[in-house]
């Protein structure tokens, strides 16, 4: 059986957890004897043969600029033109149609399509109509089918950007193009409820299948009250709550002034230099920029607590599961699908998004004596999301 995945980003252009999840699923399926094909964005059209059962098609899509460079553009008019072309992108339709005709997959699993275009939904339905025993699967990762940016900031739900008629028109148009795939996979109950409330996928079979962790590592680092190593991993941008975090750790009289603990920040983003300047000369806050997997794992092994202070509605953050896989508890915003992963005093602690006082109180009052129990709970939680469990459920739900 041949499975074709279509996602906008993949190595070396990957940015977030979705690409890691797809890579792990593909490698797991190949190990179980399936053949996989991935179609993704690239700087030029090329085919990479990973092994005899894995093939990656990189395609260059026509638009006024590439999705790979979208963070470089802030002009509203340019982005509006880009989005109009993106929705009805003919060049991706033609190129992917040719690939599907050549590869003849039995299953197509769509993931993030921004930058590739939403006409692909029409293409894969037409492809499926010509093949027997074919299935179309859509895996959700965020709210981008309803909100073009994929972001909904806490406290800004009713502002002009989110309530204007163009946003509503976009939602209706995309809903029409998406229609009802055979199966819709949501990594969180919250995200599935979000789309159900907007009447997406009326005739689809819907399942909740959380993201996965590649491996579980029980690190033995001991915590002392006077030196806790806190960690942030993700985009260094305001909507991720980074500045809420930096305000606490840099404030005179804050928890950092009474403890000899440190904050390690791993990631890049458009606000990285602003963040560095905000806390300059503070030796307890260390920036690493973006790290490869090997170096990031070293940081995890020397960390005690992950802080996830996001201000935007999140689905099933891979970084939280990643922390659990190292036995690291998580302090997180109570937003989106996050409470489905983080439970107070079991796998971490929750606070209201943007509530600096709530976050600071958690940091001040972490019970060091209970941390080993919480670490054990995190490891047990991570085991629920291992690759083998994910593949068992994925194959049972989607291939039969």
C-alpha cells in the first residue's frame, strides 16, 4: 500500500512540530512495510529518494513570493494578493496532479496546505473518484482553515481582524473547497470541537489522535530549590507569551532575584533580537537560537521545568509532549488543547494566558519535594503518545 502525504514544509525548511510528526509517521510506516511519498514546498522542483520505500517531491509554486519566505513580508496588500493566489493556486494543482498520476497512491493524507493551495482538495477528490478503495485523510494542526494566520490571540477574539467580513468570506470559501474528506484526524478534542462549531467536515468520519513522541528518555537530573533550570522552546514572538516570561525573569524583586535559577530560551523568530535587547546583561537568561535535535536534547537533559506561556489558542503542542518524554513537567497557559495534556500537580501547572502574577506564583511555589512524582507522571503520560501506539491507531482507523 502506498500513502501520499502532502504538507507545506519539511526538512530543511521545517519550522514546527507538524513536520516532525509527519517525519516520524512516515518512518514508522516504512518500518512496517508501507510505501510513502511526500509532496512539499521547495526552492526548485526536485525529487529526493530517501530509501526504496520513501520518496520526497519538492515543488516550487508560483506566487508573488514563496511561503518559505512569508515571514519576510509585512505589507498587508502584498499578503492579501498572496492569499488570493494561494487559495486558487493553479501551478500547485497542475504539478501535484502530475505526481499523483505517476505515483498512484492508495491513500492521500493532507496536512498543512497554506503555501500549496486549497484547490488541492478538489484535485484529490477528483483523483479519488477515479480509484477504488481510495481514502482521503485530513490531519488538522491549527485553525488555519478558518483564520488565515492560523492564530487567534487570547483577548483579541472579537477584534476587527477576526470579525471582519473578509475573514468570514475566507472561512466560507475554504469550507466549501475542503468539503468532507473521508477521515479527519484532530490531535486534540478542542480543535475538533472548534471546527465542529463552524460546521466543517459534516460528512467526514472524525477521530481524535494526539501527536506523538519519538522516544522517551528518563533523565536523572536532581533539582535543588536554589537552582532550577527553566526552559522555553519555540518561536520567539510576542504571541507565544515570551515577553510575559521575560518580564518575570528580568524584574527586580521577582523570583529570579531570590533564587539562583536560570531561564534557557531555544528558538528563533521575528522578535528574537527585541527579546535579547529586553533582557540584555541579565546573565540568568540564556538564548540559544534554533538548535538541531542532538543539541536540543542536551538542553532537555539539563533542564528541570518547561514553561509554555502561549497567548494564542494552541492545538496539541509537540513541545509539551517532547518535554514529557524527558520527564520534564510543564508550566503552561490554560488555552486551547493544552489542558488535555497538562494537569495541575500531575504533569505540571496551568495559569491563565498572559497572567504574569499567576505564572510568577507558580514559579515561586513549585514544590521541589513532589517534583520526582510529577516527573514520573510526565514519563507515563509520554508513553501514551509513543510512535507505536500512534501507528496502531492510525492504521486501524484509516487503512481498514
